[in-house]
C-alpha cells in the first residue's frame, strides 16, 4: 500500500490552478509541480513521489484551508 498526494484534486475543488497555488503557497514551480502531480520529477506521468517536505505540504494545506491529512490518500 502506498500514499498519494491529493493536492491537485483538493486545489481544483477550491478553484486553484497550479500557478495560483504555487504563488499563494510561496513555493517554486518545480516543487509545486511535484506535489501537484505527486511525482518525483514533476511530470504528470512521472515516477511516484517518495519524499515530501512537510513545510511545503503545510503551506499548501494552509492556502487550501484544509488539514494536511486531507491531502494524503492510501492507494
């Protein structure tokens, strides 16, 4: 069983696109893309993300006004 980020799904539900989320969370576009697509290289169909910055996850959760746990799902 693995964990997957739901950043994209939650952000789109709240009306954010990738650029807006990166800017509001004060994240670089590379980091934002990795979290948005849940991939290590930031590509839509890239290798699954294995490590995340808790600071970055917390920033995104704050912008989206959700608990950080809402951004994770078990696959």
